[in-house]
C-alpha cells in the first residue's frame, strides 16, 4: 500500500510543482520530479516517525533516488580539478548510509552522516563560481533569469 501512496504522491506533488513552474510563481525553475520524490519521502518519514505502518523499503528507494539525483546535479557544480568519479563515489554511498539511518530512525547517526555529506559537498563543489552562481551582481535580471532557466533545463 505504501508504494501506491508513493506513486500517487509523486504524481500529485510533481504536478503541483510543474503547475507552479509553468505559472512562473518562483523566480527560478523547479524540477517537478525532484519535488514529487523529495516531498513523498519527507511525508513517509514523518508518518513512520509518528507510528504509522509505512514500508521502509519504499522510503529507502525514494531516498536513494534523491541521493543519486543530488550527486548528478552536483556534478555540474564541481570545482576545477575535482574528480567527477571521486565526487560520486564518495557522495552516493554516503547518501545511501544517510538514507539507511533515516529509515532506521537512527536520528543522531543520520545527522552525523548528513553533516559528512555537506562536508563532501563543500570540498568538491564550487558554490560561488561565475558558472554556477544563481545570481551575479553585474548581470541584469533578464540575464540572471536565463542563466537559472538554463541550469534547471539541464536538470530535467
């Protein structure tokens, strides 16, 4: 039954995200599948934490998909001279460990592993370069909008 809920939830949340994106509610594009998937595992984790019978395999699959998706999006933001393979080899398995910790309700361990993921991201990714920055001060609003749209088009 959890998988049916997940299937419907991803479509509903993704549809809402897609609609908001089409209406240009946000100053940037959003990935409907990412929103649907992440929103679903957040809801399922919350329900599980409150004692509802939720299949942990479904949550783990969704979390694993998010870990891989984040790694592949992060690949576009790699700092110069950083290895794409090493980035993914460190981030994805660590993301799976974080997923395991969250599904197993090992909250303290989960927070520790998420801290490690953030550390890996700061070591490998260039959050402030001209090629990945979402907002450049000298650029016009139109140039910024086009840059963000291009980044998000590459996403999905």
